[in-house]
C-alpha cells in the first residue's frame, strides 16, 4: 500500500501554509520533507520569519505580500496584546486579529501563488483560517493538520479554551450545551459574526460555530497529531478526522548529539527540564519559580529560555545544579530527565511523550490551558491550573511526579499507543487517497496494554 501511495504522489504539487509561529510551523516540517523525498514538489507559504529555516530545509518559500506579517516575536507589541490578561478577552482578541482577519489576506496571497504554482493540494495547520476560502475560491482540496488536541465539538466537552473536564452525567452535559450556546451567541459573537461575513463573501457553506471547530469541518481531511489516549473520550468524531500519531518535526539523519553538559547529566539522579515555549517571554511566570524552587539542591535543573533574559538569569541563579541556555535540543536532555515542566506547548508535550517523560504543566493562553488540563486529567503529570505558579507549588508537584510511579506508567502506555501509528506512512496513504478521489481509509482502532 505504501509503495502504491508513493507512486501516486510522485510529481504532485503541494503547498504548505502555516500561521507564523513555531508551534504551527515546526510540526509540519517532518511531513513536508517526507513528501519531498517521495518526489512531490513541495513549497511553503508563511512569513519571512521562517525564510531561513525553509532555506535550510531546501523548501521553496513564498512570503507575505498582502498578509499582515504577525509572528510569535512581534505579535504582542504590534497589536498591544501584552496588556490583555483576561483569558476570554485574550482569546477573542486572538481569534479576531491573529486568525480571522488574516484569512482574506492569506487567500489573496495564495491565489497569486496558484497562478505560477498550480498546486494539487494545500496542507495547512489547523488554525489557518484561509482553509475554507481556498476550497471555495480555488476549488482545491485542503488537508488540515491538528497541531493542538482535537478542537472538534462533541456533547461531552465544553467549548475548547475553557479547559473543563469532560461531562460524566446528563446534568453537566446540559450545562456544556448552554456554554456552547453562550460562547457562540454572547462571548465570541463579535468574532464569529466577523468570520461569517468573510465566509459569506466567498460563498462558503457552514454551520455557525466557533472558528476552530468550523475549520475542522471545512477541511477535506483532518489529520490529528497524537492519539486518542492524549484526549478525552468522545462519543462522536467527524468522518474527515484521522489520528496519525507522533508526527514530529524534521530532524536530519546526520544530526549529531553534541551536548556539552553530558557529564553533569550523569552526576544527578533527579533532573528537571523547564521551558516556557517560544512565545512567552516573561520568565517570571514559570522559569524563575522553577529555578527558585530547586536552586542549590541535589536536583539538576536545565532551563531553556529562547533568548529571554538568559544572562540575567545565569547571574541570579549561579548554582552548580542549574544550567540555563537559550536553546537546547530536547532530545539531548529528555532521555535523562525525571520530569518536564512546561507551559503546555503541544509540540513539547508530544516530545515528552516520545521520551516517556511525565510532566508538570502550567499554562493558560493560546490554547495551552486545554493541553495542561488533559495532562492533569489523564494523569500524565500534574496540572497547576495557573500560568504563574509559586516555587512551592512547582516543587511539590515535581516531587510528587518523580515519586509516584503512576505518572511514568501512564506515559509509557501513551508512548506505545502513539507510536503504534506510523505517522508518515499513514499521512502518505491518506494524502494519496484524497488526491486520487478514493474514499479515505477509516481509522483503525488501536488497543494498547502495558503491564
């Protein structure tokens, strides 16, 4: 089946399109290089912020012309977003300014690209709001990649972003139905009305809902990174949704392990890796409380800052058991680590699963609250339910995760489930079926038991 799919894809023109943020771009790079290796003509539409990465990947890049050039680095200052602290207000703001308002601009850029590169398929991250416009305006199939846990509505779950546990009775389910009604017609009415106005201009048929759920429905095929074990149980899933397992970012085969502190890793029985991801620059939220909690102890703490206050933190936390770097390849550290402290980035969480590493999670915005909620509810670690935990709370949670074997056991089970999917082969098969006009194969049920 794989060889047949490869033959069907050879020579196909495929355009990738992603929101200009690392958590949206990086997860798709492994698939892009895989398709390129099969003989596809792969190109990418995104901000010039990623031009250097795409050049290194050997993938032709189309930059923004009409699309407003927002990136993870400039969005807070450009839109004066930093002052917004209320989660609902911030989510509304992000929906409007980062996503929905950009959709006609991105469509205009892609329509121009199509004149010189008449692509056969658009592959986009799941928050790319031009998905329905490309389908309607250019009559092209669109494949969406779920770069956060599945956002599709189902009766057991509250609206995505509220980070509430799944309903276990009819009363709670009725309450969640009311929350969906309030979200659509009150809390997010302005952004939904804006989105529907754009969709109406393009003649897109839709059912009124929040845009993340709507985008799932609008994709010809929706490939969800991860597996059901990293999500709540659902009574219903769209016919276009398929799980594909751990679809990880591209890593060259000749990449060498070059970790200068390897010797120190072997000196400690307990090792903590902490990160705030690539967007959050305020190190006082998670990085500093973690360093404060474990400074001058027998626990090695490795912090990656993505360039935020690295030297100042090194000066403040000048202890033998603390390592602070701008960037650290997680695969160099996670095999040694005892716990991963994160603000809930999905890519980092998946890498943690890939290394069977339990987590302590503390994040609220950009959908991270939903990832943190799943980590806690499914017992892959502890969710602190805040983005500004105290050093005492972090220390207690990390020590509990390191001491209680259930978290490690659950992560091992999830690792085996997620890796029972051959992500790239599944994607190849699904894409070939989609482009050939054949019915896309149904999801196979995978049952994993770990003693």
